[in-house]
C-alpha cells in the first residue's frame, strides 16, 4: 500500500539511521530517472514520434533533440512546454516533474496556479501562453 508523504516523514523521524528508513520505506520511495529516459518512455507509450513532440512544444528542433538524447538539461519552463506537447494531464505533469528532479507545480504560486489550471482544462500550449500573457506572467518558451 502506498504511504503518504506525511507517513513517510514520520517513518524517517522515527528511524535510527538512514539505512533503516530506506529499508522500511523502500516500497513507497520514488527512484529519480533522467528527463530523457522519462520523455522517451512517454513518447513510446503514447505512440508519438520525437519530431511531433518537439514541434508541438515550440522548442528549437536541435535543442529538442538534445533534450531527448540527454545532451541538454532544460529549464523547468521548457520541460513544461514539452508536457503540453504530449499533452499530459496535471497529474502526469506533476509525476514527470517529481520523478526527474524538477520542482512540481505549486498551486499557491500564482503562475504555477495558472499553469495547473491550463493542464486541468486541457488547454494547448498556445492557449496557455495566451492566458499567461493576459495575466502578466512569463510565457512558457
């Protein structure tokens, strides 16, 4: 059964050492993977091709391929643009961010809240950028 983050924190606090915590919580811990691995898995599982995803993300073609091959580590906004290119749900986006070491979207942060709104309402990247622009936030590019 999946433990909540709060439950894992309590196990951590009560553990005598790090190895005990890792043993007790191993079934509920996430293993971080590279962004390139995660994106390639998504491309395969969703039956897409790399060029299609890169085109829909609005990223420069060469830079997009460098991200997918692991040669480049993009900023969080570029990762979010890729999430809209698939398109991923809010939950899938949060999972990608957490699993690859990026900070998840935080609804209490105004701009993140707008991006989460766009994901929840299945807006395209263009529509999301228009909404961000109209609300005086930096667009995803």
